[in-house]
């Protein structure tokens, strides 16, 4: 398993149980989505894989090593882009390589390649404040990839974008992903986004956060949105999300 | 039909941009005119007082020409340049000390809780004490030489620099730090490549405020304990009732402050090229 999550429980200081004995194995090269309503702990789980959030009990392993702090092997794309505003688009992408002391010419060369990959070659010297939301997120994706992480973690990356830009970026992300099939963990609350992008959709529930069901998406990658199976699976997941288990309040 | 509409739109856009440009040009002329009008009103008032109707003792408000004359005289005698140099030296050295101490301590206290607990209460204890309150003591300790003025300026300037640095370090968006961590940044990487640049707008505005403050307080220091400098020049002229020279001192300080502000503003915009607020100005 690329990512192995065993019996993870997270209790915050205020006593809120964010995750209750969650276990999940993620195979190398799969695109997996964590889907669920707010408060189901999907972001907490992702942040735990990234090493930003500590666990109360249980174990998270990436590439067989237990996660206890953030690291460059787990690239992250944030909903709020998190680009460094004082660096140009190109310099943002080269940031990880700069930390590794890759010579300047080489890292700019590499950064250009990734900027090109997300279709922004014409905007290399622009600062983030000069870019649209969709462009910013493209730069953020390129930045994460340029650092050659072992897994790519995405925390509602398209949540702040308008519907049209969102679909465009989903298409572009898949196109890039299919080139090297990196392991991706993608957090979203959009059912169609999860079904469109993923090999597997992990549906989570809240109070406390737990895994309700895992759906294997056995649909063709090309033209997936138009297939009957896409609509059917989307409906199934929606139906399941609606029947909230009755828990005594 | 649509062609016509397009032409119309283009014409309207062009007319609007021409109007905008004309109005920009007009306002670019109005600004220096406002300063000119002030000097003209000053000239007119003193001239009327001296030649038409006496309203006050003419010694109290000299004419602009008298001030200019005083300027030329003290320039020729070499006094003026000595006084300017003396004040500038004190400001620059005192400010440099404060800038290093203010940024250094501001960063240190933001990065280490131990130093924060140990040092912040003391610093905050001194903050409400105005620098002028220490001036007589400083003269007692360091004499009326340069040291007392440099220390005085450093003390006065330290607080705005320190506070702005603290604020800048505190307001850093946590997601930027997490982004750097997810690319393998160490603690020192984060400090160098995230925290310092992220805090730089606040630090720079603190430095600008500090420099303004240094300029502000040096005059007061030179009233009390100095044998050169622009403050000394003003106060010394008072003993001789040389009002043109007193006004000259004030005007020189204004001009120097104005020029320095322009240079610092340009510098700041250059360094903060990326900042949305600094573009297009």
C-alpha cells in the first residue's frame, strides 16, 4: 500500500471527535477522493497524511514510513492556492527545487516545463495578484508537481472556482495525472467531481467522522461525464448521502 | 448595425481616455501651483503689511525674500551645510541602530517564546515613556556630544520599527508556511523564504515611520543639547531674534523630509513590486 491508514482517531482539545477509528489503504497510482459533508473529518484526514495535524491514536504510513511531520514527499494543493505573493508564477513553481539547492538555470528550466504543462507559459513573470483564481490554482498544481512528490494531496482545490473554470481544471488535472499516474488523495464535497476524477470514492459521514462506504468507479476515463454509469453512480452516492443515519442528538 | 455599434463603443472609449488624460494633465499642473500660491500669499501678506497697512510687527513674519537671503548667506558662510550634515548624521546613525535592534528583536521575539516572555514586558514597560523624558538624562550620561543624540534617536525610533516587525511576523498566513513545509522546507528555510518576505511590507512601513520619527525628534534634541544641527540653528537664531533664519531652518527640514520620503517611497515600491497596493503608482 502506498498510503496505509490504521485505526486513526482524532480528538481535538475541545473534546470534539473529528475521526473515529478510520482505516483505509490507498494503492500506488490510484486517484482517490475523500467525499462527505462538512465536519466529516475528510480535511482532517488529509492534513494528517500531510503531517499538519497530529493524531490521537492509530497510525498513518506513506511508503511504509510513519508520518509524524510535513515533508516534501507529500505535495499539497490548497483551496486558497497558498502561492507566495512575492514570487512570480515561475519562481513559485521553482520554490521546492530552490529548497533542494538545484542550480538556478536547471530549476528555472524545470519550472518552465511545469508552467508549460498547465498552459501558462505566457504568464511566467506575473505575480499571483495578477492572476485569476483558475490560473493561480494551475500554478499551485504545477508547483506541487515540480517538487516531484511521492503522493499528491489536494484539499478542495477547485472549491473556490466558478463552475466553468472548475470543470476545465478537472479536465486538465486528469490529463496531467494520466501522464504519470501519481497517487492522488483529493478532498471534495462535490459528488460529480469525485466520480469524474477518481478510481475510488471514499464516502465519509460525520458525528463523529468515519468512512461510510467506498465506491469503485469502474468507468472509462474518456468521456466519463457522458456515460450512463457516471449519472447512475452519482445518483447512488447522492441517495446514500441523503439518508443520514439517525443518531440521537 | 453591429459595426456601427462597435465604432461607437471605440469612439466612446477613446473620448473617455482622452478626457481622462486631459484631466490627469490638469491635476498634474494644479499640484505645484498649490505650493506656488502659498508662497505668493505669504509674499502678498508681508508686502501689504510692510507697504500698505501695518497689521503686525514686520520682524515677526519676514518676507519670503528675507528667508531666501538668510539661506544664501548661511550657505555662503558654510554654516548651513554644517548644520544639515550634523542633523543628518545623527538621524542616519541613530536610525540605523534602531532599525537593526527593532527588526532584530521583533524577529527574535516572534520566533522564540522564551525571549518573548523574558524581553517583551521590559520593552513594553519603556514604550509609554516618551523619548524626550530621557533627553536630559542622556545628556547627563553621554554629554552633549554625538552619543547622546544618537542614543536618543535610536530610542525614539526603535518602537515603531519593533512594533511593525512584530505585527508583520504575526500576520503571516499559516497556509503559506504549510505550503512551504509540504515542499520540504526546514525551519530556517521557512524563516528565510516565507516569514521574512511575508513580513517585509510591514517591516518596511515600520522603517519608514521610524525614519520620519527620527527626523521629528532630532530637532527637539538639538534645541536642548547641541552646538550644531538644524534644531540648534533654529534655537540659536531665536536668541538673536533672527526670524528669517528660524523660518529657514523649518523650511530646510521640510524640504529634506519631503525628499527623503520620495526616495523611501520609490525604494519601497521597488522592493514590494509584487504587492497589489504598490502597482500602478
